[in-house]
C-alpha cells in the first residue's frame, strides 16, 4: 500500500485513529477491516453463574494447568488471569 493511501480499508476513520494512537499500520488495517470492529462484545454468561464443570472445560480449552485440583473460585481466578 503506497504511503498516505489507505485504499482497501473498510473503515478509514477508525484506521487513522488507531494509527494516530501509535498502532502499527498492519494491525490498524486488520482491526479496521473487521466487519464488527468497534462494536460491543457478546453476552457471555458470567463465570460465577457457570457450573464448575463448564469452568473446568473452559480452563481445559485455554490450557490452564492444575485445573483438575482447583475449586470453582480458583478456576474463575485462573480464567480471568489467562
């Protein structure tokens, strides 16, 4: 992409704002070209409302070690810090 030209960027305003904040042009372009960039996230259930089994499975999915010996509160803390 030639310098000063942002053709192909779907949301040029967002792209320019990200670059102005110091983000690399590549990363800014990836974000600005995401269809739902800038929209609020999903409606995931709070960890406290999930079962220990659900938390264990999520911990397994993200690769938290020692999960089999953790209590529900420990799984929540480990997931939030992963």
